[in-house]
C-alpha cells in the first residue's frame, strides 16, 4: 500500500464527504435553477463559499490536534471567506466584477489542487483524483471568465465535478485509514511475536551457558 504524507490532503475523510455533498447541492441549484436574477445567483455562490470556509476552519481545528497541515486549512478558509464576502457585499455591483472574482477563484483553486495532488501523495488513485479535479478547475476558470451572463451556471458545473471528486476521495480516504489500522495491528502483532521469540532464544542461550559453567 502506498505511503500517504500526512498533510492537508489526508484530512479527516468526513471533511471531503461533507464538502462533496455541499458542492453537489449548490452545483445542482446553480446549474438547474430557472431564475435569472443575477443577485440571487451570486448570493447562492457566496453562501456556498461561506459554508466551505466554515468546513475548512473546522478542519483546521482537527489538523491542529494532529499537529500537521492546519496552516493550509486556515489559509483556504480565509480565502473562501474573503471571496464569499467580496461577492455578498457587492451584489449591487456590475456582474462583470462577480465574473472576475468567481473565475479567478475557480482557476486558483484548481491550480492549488494540482499542486496538492503531485506533492501531498504518491498514491495513484489519490493523485489522479486531485490532479483531475485541479485541471478541470483551471479549465473551468478560463471558461467561466469567457462565459458572459452564464458564468454562474458554468461555476455550477465546476461544483458538480469537484463535489463528485471530493466524495470519491472521501470514500477512498476512509478505506485507506481502515487498511492502515489493519496493517499497523498486523505489524504490531508480528513485532510482539518476534520479540517473544528473541526473549525465548536469549533465555535458552542463558541456560546453556549456566549448564556449561557447572
């Protein structure tokens, strides 16, 4: 089984499951909602990013207890919160402003996920999931930038894809943790048996030395 570096990518599996469900829900609403009110759509995106920010802050607390990877979670939480507030407090602004913010966020988050996929794990399944999601995000960032009035719906497509990737990774992460625990138990059992054999061999050797001295 491949070794997984204990960084942000190895956060608690429930984080990825929850983020996946949230992304799928908001993605479906953004894509299939029939309302054309741009203020309503921007509000949805802002609420989605705030929910992601809250989840990242919770993950930061979890990672802080594990003493690894918490800085990345805090950074992502702050970025999500800043982007969300920038959207929510400028709803009355021209939609071009919102387009630039959402396109830039999508592209930069995709770029981060590509780096995370290559640097934070050597497991082929994990790497493919993160790199695929990151590449799709970077591409969608460019598409959103050039999509005109439909940019929120294209962002919804992006959310559906990363939601699916996050769910898949969460399930895979959970399976890996179960395998890790089983491997550690087996390793501990083998170590205990080896130690007992060495102790018996040492005792037997000691008895032979005593008999020879007599």
